[in-house]
C-alpha cells in the first residue's frame, strides 16, 4: 500500500527549497539593512525646532566650531550651545525672523531648546571628544563637511566598523591638534605623508590598546 | 534544617577532617543531602520551579522568542533629544563630573563626603580624603545615602491632618502657634529633635530660649551610643569620649562593638587598621580581646573572644577592675573561661600601661561603663588612648528626656509640640506611651523626610529636605565641624530644619544659607570671613573647629562605683539583646533598597530581621532557621523567624531594631517584624527574663551565605607573626600553562586585599552598588541565588560550632590572566585587555552563561530580568552615567571600575604623562575604612599594590586552578598560623 502520494516528494523538495530561499533571503536582507542608510541614518536629515544652517555659520560667516561646541577640548561631550550663545548675535541680527522664534522663546521662558540629536551613539558606547581633539582627529573625520550642510545630517554611519577603522590604523587620520576644526584638508595626505607616523610616535599611540573593548565599552 | 543537629556529631565530623577545616554555615558542616544537592548545582538559580514549565513548553517558548529576536534587532538607535542650557552656569562643563565637599548626617554626626554630580545631578558620595575624621573612607550607610535622596516615597508636600495642603497654610499655622506660645513665654511649647550636632541649630536653640524662656527642648535618639550618661555619673557632666585605637596596643572590649556599624565605625576602623599596619611591620602590638553575647564585627576581628551573656559583663568589668587595682570587690564568682579571660585581659592591659584601652560598651548600664573609666585612669590611659572633650551633641540627652516629655503631654501640660527629624511613635520605648499621650497635645507639628508613623498622628506634617539638598552644618565624630552644602536644588520643595525653626520664631525670610553663614560669622575669630568660609566649603570642614581634649581631665566622682543595676530576676531563663541593624539602623533606612539587600556582615541575611539564637538553644527547642517563635518578656510578646548563629551566647536572643515599619514607603512593605514593642526605656540594650516559644510556623529567609560557593580549599590562609618577620612563607613558583602569556605592557592593573585588616563592614559592597549601577532584585530572587552584587564578602567559620572563629573574604572578579571565562565564551563577549583587565562587553553578550559556569570563583552575575527599566524615574536619575545600565539577558561582573581607569587614562594622556600610583581608586578601595583593598599598576615595582604583592603573605585564591588571578590576598596574621 502506498502511503505517500506521487507528488509528495516534489512538494517536500519545494517546501525545503522555499525555506532555504527564505532563510538566505532574510539573511541577505538583514545584512543589507544593517548596512543601509536606513539603519545607520546616514544622510538623513533630522527635523529641528530651528532650521539651523551649519553651511551659513561655518562656511559663510567663518565661525569656529568651538564658538558653540565649547567643551569639545575639555570634556567627553562637545556640548550644545546654550541659548545665550545664540543670542550673543541674534539679539542684534534677524531679531524678528520667524525661524528664530523658538530661540527667543527659550530665552524668555528660560526653557531649553529641544534639538534632535544627529550624531547619537548607543548608550553602551563611551566616546570622549577631548582626547580625540587633543590627538588631532579633525571634526570632519566623523561629522563630515558640516560647512556644506544647510541642514545637518549624519555624514558617517557610526557603526563599530567605522570607529574600528580608525582605531586600528590611526595614522592617516591624524592632523595637527591646533587645526582640528579645519573642514577642507584637500591634499594634506600627499603633502605630509610622514605626519601620521610621527604623531603616533610622539604621542605614544598604540593601536593594539585602542582596539581593546573597554576603550569604548564599559 | 539546622537546629536539630547533633553537636556531638558535628564535632566528630570536624575531628575527622584533615588540614584546616573551614565551613560556610551549619548546613555545610553537617553536609545534609539537601545541602550537597544545593552545592553541586553550580548556580542554585538553575533549579526549575516545582510547578514550572516542562522542557517541551520551554522549548516552544524559546522558539517563539528566537523568531522574535530578529525583529528586536531591527531597532535603530532611538531618536534622542538634546537639551542645552539656556544660560550655562559658570564653570559648567557638560560631561565632566564635579565634586563638592559636604556631609550627610548619621545619628546626628556629620559624615564627610565629596558629592559627585553630573550636570547638577548627584550620583555618588565619595569619602573626603582631606577630612581628618575619615581620610576618604566611608561606611555602608553613607554610600547608600544617595539613594535616600532619590527615594520616590519621600514626603513631597505639607499636610494638615493627613490631607495635602500648601506651604502658605503650613506657615500661617506655624506662625500663629508660635505667636500664641510667645505670648505666654513659651509655656507649654515643646520641641523634640533627633540627635544633632549642628552649631546653627544650637544658635537657634539659644535664640528660641531667649524668646520663649519657658519653652522646653527634648532630644530622642533610639540608638544612643554616646556614653553621656556614664560620664555624667563619673565626672558629673556629659562628656564626649574619643578613643585612640591607633595608639592602643592592647584593647579590651566588653559588650562594645567599636568596629561595628554606627557613626564612629569609619574613625575606629581607620585607627585600628593604622595600629594593625604598625603591628604588621613589627612596630608594637595590636591585641584585641572581646567579650560579647552575639558575634559582632569587633568580636570576630579580635584575637580572643569570650562568649558572655550581657549580664555577665558587669562581673567581668568588676573583676578586671579589681585585678588592676581600680577598686571594687574581689569576691566575684566567675567561670573558668571567664577567669582565664579576665586574667589575659588584665595582663594585656597592664603590660601596655598607657598604651592600652579598656572599653565597656554603651549597651551596659552607666555604672558599669564607669568602671572602664576608672580602669583607664588607673592605667594612665586617659589623655592618651582615651580623650575627653565637651559633648558634641547640641542637647546631650538625659536618658529620661522623652519620658519627661511624655509625662507632661499626658498631664496636658503641652499645648504645642514640634517634632523635628524623629519618629517616636515608631521607635519610642514600649513603656513610654508616647503615641497615646500625643492625643492630649493641642497642636502637633511633625517634620521629616517621610510621612511616617509619627507624621500620621500629627496635626501638621512638613517635608524635610535631604542632607544633600540643604544648607546646614554638623560635627564629625572627631569634633570637626563641617558645612553641609546642597548638591542639588530640592526635588520636592521641602524645608530644612533650620528654616522650620526660623518659621517658628516668626521669621519667614532668612534662608538656610544665610543662617549657616551667620553662625560661622559669629564664631570666626578675626581674619577674613569670606576666605575662611570658602576654605571650609572647599575642604569640607572648618579648620581648628574640633574642641580641644580636656586637660586635665576632671576628677572622677567618688560615688561613681555605686552599682545601680537591678538584681537578675529569679527564674529568668533568657536574655533579649537589642542591637541597631547593620542595614536599616534604627529604622531610618528602612526604605533604602540598597541597604535592605546588602547582606548583613555576619548573617548574610537580606530583606529581613531575625531572632538570633545559639545552636544549643535551637537544639533544646527544636528550632531551625526560619521557624517562627514567640518571645515573651514582661507581659509583652512579639514573634519572628529565628536564625541559628554559631558563636551566640547560649541563653541570649539577639534582635535588631528598625523592621516592621508600617509607614516608610514601598520598599519596606511587609519586611521584618518590629521589636520596639519589647524594648523598654530602662532596658534599651538588653533585658532579662524572656522566654521563647516555637509557634510551629516557619518562613523562608534569604541569605547569600551559600550562594556562589567555590569548590576548592585553602580559601583563607594565615601565617604566624614570626613567619611574617622572617618572610618564611615561601611563595609557590608559577605553574606552567598551556595558554599563551598575556603581554605585560605598562600599566597593568592588579588588586591586593589584606584579609588581616578586613573587618567585613560592607562599605565596599555598598560603594560598588552606587558606582556601578547594580540593580536590586528583591528577597525572592535573592533566595534563588540571583543577587547582582559584583563584590561579595564570603564569611567562613573555623572550629567548633558553638564558638567558631570567623573569617571574611571580599571576592570581586579576579581578572585572571588565564581566565577560564574568556575561553568559554562562544561570542568573544569576554576578552582580555592589554592592561590586564578581564573585560565584559554587554552589547556583545548573548547570555549563554557559559562564562559563569567556567568561572571557578563564581563572580559573574546574570540579568535574569529587566531589573532596571521599571525603576521610578527618580531612581533612574541616581545612576552613574559613566557605567552602562545592563539589560535583561546579559552577564555582568566587576570591571575594576574601568570607567575610573578610562577617566584617569584620558586625563593623563591629555597631559602627556603616565598615570600616577593612587590616581585610580576603585570604588571599593575608596570606601574601605581599613585600607584592606589596594589597587594599582603591578608593572611598577614602586606602586603600593606591587609592594603588597611582594609580601610573603601574598597568595592567590584557588591557586591550583592556575588561572593567575590579578586579585590576590594577604594572609591573616594569627598566633597559630596555618
């Protein structure tokens, strides 16, 4: 007596191959998704209460990064400018601009402006700005050409791979510490091929220690 | 499981063992099948619940969660807001912690701290290294005080007869009551305060006395360890007694827990360890002889401990007094053991005349304490190992202060009563009908941190500010005055006690800040006040503010030897002893989960109090751990679970205060039983004539004693003094290993823990809780072995169960060079760093728990649940932002405070220098009052930790496992070393 129908084998094969395709497909999708700008938010513009233009303030007016992000050299956090900092200029300039209403309100009501973070890191990652600036990692390395961003977006993926790339081989990314806020480095690498290695030696930077887990995770 | 053990059988078992036998508890020693099963399971937590899911059901659930795991992985980084300041405060540096010197009060005394704040949010209290009383050390209470600040159950609004009202109404009522009182010169106006040493409070008291000459002040402190009453008998006035344990080469304590929990623990522990360090280096002796009823930290640290029922202390003190020619009657009947102890104690004291110390504890009647004063005078110790100053308390209490107030209240002589920072309805002695008398008072105003038992019976209640929110002042135990400065604006808008008193004086405007400044402006002797004020705020204490020791010491009064104690009631079988609790003290910390879950130093019990009974009594009554028994004493009864305590006096029941509260908050709901109903004013420390009656019921107690037990031997080692000086204890050569050696770059971190000075006080565990965001799990989970403390203090017994020797051993992660956990982890979530740390990476961990099963030291903890996500927002605000808050399903463990190493490393790199020795202090090391824990760079031969590890006493735990741990121990120094 026949237990299985003649098509049973075909159906089983079909089922198994569908399962395999589904598994492979979802794996491919997941890895692609993780790398995609949808997951990393790279290039995505965040809505902000005030449409602040880094392009205008940096490229147009030539303001130094540290004018607003004042604690970048001394603290783990670069710091957001207090409303007072905005008002040093905007109590005189564009005093009626409707875009600046949230700033004036913040000042009047003594309530902070609620910015949406662009360069947020997960809570288990501890990044310290001061030591990176001190060793000569330029702002542009991670934050991109903010002088070309009318509205700020995330320029780099901020995945672990991105951080490790530099921690494994810091030399090509090192710049003179007093020039870290420079945006356009042009052909610096070609002109100063030795600088990275020299800086590594001068500061005793040991990449094998930089890739230790607790450098960033605690 | 315990009580019916046959002592003879246990002794036989011990006799059969070879080598040095340690046991963790009575269950261990008796090796019942139940205990064996318990021990062989590496984690007791793994036991399936009796009615739990079957394997099939579990697999089904697992399948579902696996399917969902991918979905959870799709979450990106959630959008976050960034809220900058509107106007940045001066010197504010976001991301950089700031420290302010201040104090928190404990039993009226200021405990000096440096408060760490992140963006204005206090997160950790460190000891103040500049303060002469603590030199940077703290105790477990001080470390947990930060959680008290964030306690969501704190009172948040004034109340009138229980109904929330506003401050205007409260102030109007207070002013009108005060005005009425002033009109009659304060007749019927009474104020009751908890103990305080605040000079500002003293100044306000004087002002109030001037304004209302007939008003009266009363002081009530449930646990009074001041000894004021004894000095009143001996010298005619209350004096503060200061011991100099660092000068005392021989100390004899009778019923005195000088190293135990309390305001003076840090000072005493620091002094004792200084003396011990001298002894270790061959300078002088460090003898400690203790007679006590229930094992205390002092008793188990002593090199000779006599078990003595509380009422025998008087005879012992008198015998020692007689032996040292300090008067008294030589005709005292003593047992053989007691005679031997007295002889040894007298000899030790006499041999070190002028450098010895005789202490009778504050639990004893004042007349017995006075014997100690006479002995010390006889030996020439006064002015050297014991000094006297004027009393530090604002109102050095008369013993009958509360009783007198209650009498007046009952007689209707009190029209207005203000209670500040005291909770007498809960903690008043049972023979003082305070609560009943309260009903006869016209207006009762209560001010406290919580809406507590007393507040519920008051007409008005006002929330007090926490010490970290207000301007105040207070004296540390060494007498130095310190300014309490706020670390943060008040969360709930309370008032400081100074403000409230000022309101009663009719002054609504003067701020606490101005009041405290005014006090110190008055006392400033010339010079620039502003400069002195800034200096005091900066260093945490006022220079030269400690009262000078009295010299010469006033003469002892002649009649001071008159015995005052009542004779022992005939036919009284048992003695009940009352002790403050090592976790909740007198009940004030009942709502602090960190303290509730802190294993008690000796019993390792959490979330409960017990009736401590001796193994002999347990056997006699057929009781074992957790059985509920009733105590009858003088017509009053209470019942609670018993715990069998090796080393407990046979006929003494020890009870701890502070449990069974009815109105302290959510944390302590249904926790423990109240023992105050047994405690009467004449017998606040112990009472004779009790009886114990088993009820037949029993309950589960949660202790951590048997959790995370290691397999092996020689956990505790000791050497003889001779071996130390000869350096004879040879270190074993390193065993060969199949694994590659880790590179020894500089710095490379290591730790050394000196078991010779560890007193098991828990300060390190409490500090670790605060620093590393350790979640609390509750009693049920602790009972399953799921407590999360990264640092545990193992307690071992040695010797006979009725009088064993105790050993403590703090066990953090060993940071093994050849770490088994690293070999076990399938996903490389635990790895080794170039600076010698065994790293645990939470975001990589998938929770297989392999590492934990591989760890021979059992120091890894697993998050079985999301233990942190549902915490109230205020508790979440207490967390250290430099340490990841762990999620469900990941393993965690001691990191050597890697966040502190990182901070120091970055600071050093910014200045292009190397990290100095002592720059990185782990939280446990920072808090330790005896310097038992030293941490540092082991590649630097000059570092403190390298010098420790070079000692002949240095040894590794489970050396035979060849894991090459970076945490090593220094052996105890004992007369009979092994």
